């Protein structure tokens, strides 16, 4: 009997450990948007301005509601140029 001819290729071990990696090409994951972090003093300044404007608007609404309830109207005055 003749012996089999040897080839130059190495044998493949199909019992590898670990998960098999997919060969399907996929789009890369989207770039994570970074949050803009404001310095604390700038954020506090902005919050203070918003608070002052909200308080002023609330007082203005209360004054106009009281004026309308008491019967005052700007139509009572005549402006001459």
C-alpha cells in the first residue's frame, strides 16, 4: 500500500474556544454626542435671570387682573399729540 502524499497546508482546528465572529459588514456605531457642560457660575447667572423674569411676569399678570377686576381700563385716558 502506498502512503498518502503530504500537503503543505496545516490542518484547521474547528473546535476553537470563544464566540464565533460574524463576517457580515455593518455600519459603524453612531458617534456619541458629548454633552455641553456649563460652568456653575454661568448656569447660576442664567437661572437667576430666568427667575427674575418669571417673577416680574407674574407680578404684571396679577396687577393687570386686579386692574380689570376693579374696572380700570387704559381707554379712560386720552392722549393728545
